[in-house]
């Protein structure tokens, strides 16, 4: 039987695609990558051929289609318990789920004003109170986790929490936010991951430009 297939969008911009991709790549879960770009104003009609929502990412595994980043990560984490995507300690699994869920549901000001953009020249933007509040919450959460669990990642070892917040690392970096020393060190560790470097290099090499994501 064929292995899992992960459908993703542009590596330069697709934050939701980046989450399961880096989670699986860092933890050694094998998959076939299929990139379908969204370099048009209304997305790409071709997504409908494999995605029930017309969006990416989508994982097709054992004949089952799974959409939404957190659901994909949960699926592969349960299928590969030795990967560490879900931490072994039940309390840490619950915390990782809470953090992933907060990422899905929150930080709208930051996500709207600062799209993920791997090739963006590092420079600041004009901040609003809502953006400042989002970044303050993120830094507080990361600092708390790093202090409680000792690093090098948010809950100790690399987990779903890190995968879900990976695009935020890019945002805090390329939009030149001031970050606490422990947060800066964590961001450096994330960006030094071979998987991160692989994704970033591919994103920078892409020719597609989506104007609405060029903030």
C-alpha cells in the first residue's frame, strides 16, 4: 500500500502547510510531498480534486483524507507514538493540545498583518495594540514553557506545540519584533533545524508571488 501523501501550498507563504510538514520531517515520519501552488487571487481550483475544503494542507493516508493542520499532526502522532510529537507524559500531551488549539483559534491580528513569508527582507511594520497583545501572549507562553520544561523546545523535546508555532517563529523574525533573550534563543534553535532550512530554501527559490501576502 502506498505511503501517506501530504498536499501542501507554496512554501514561501503557506503557514498551515508548514506545520504538519515540519512536524513530520523533524520526527522522521515518512511521507510523499505534493505541492500545489496558490499563486492566484482566488486560490487554486485544483485543490478541490484532493481537499474537501478547497484548502491545504491535506493528508491522504491508508485511503483516508485528513484536513486541517492540527488534525493531521494528531493523526500521525497517534500512528507513530515513538515520534514524540505527542509528549509521553499525559499532562504534557494535554498542554500541547491546548497550545495547538490556541494557535488555531487566536492571534488573528498578528496573522492578518504579518503573513508568513520566508523570503521577506527583515524589517518592522507599524504595530497596533492588538498585534502587540498577540506577541506579548506568545512570548509569555513560550518563556513559561521554556522555563518550566528546560528546553531546548517548548515542552522539552520537539512536539506538536513547536510544529504549530513554527510559522510564528518566522513572523517574529522577518517582521523584526523585539524578543526576549530566551525566545530569541528558541527561535534560533528552530531556524537551525535541518527541516526548517530545507523548507526555507525551497520557499526562497519559488517564483510565485501572492501580492496579498507581501506585507
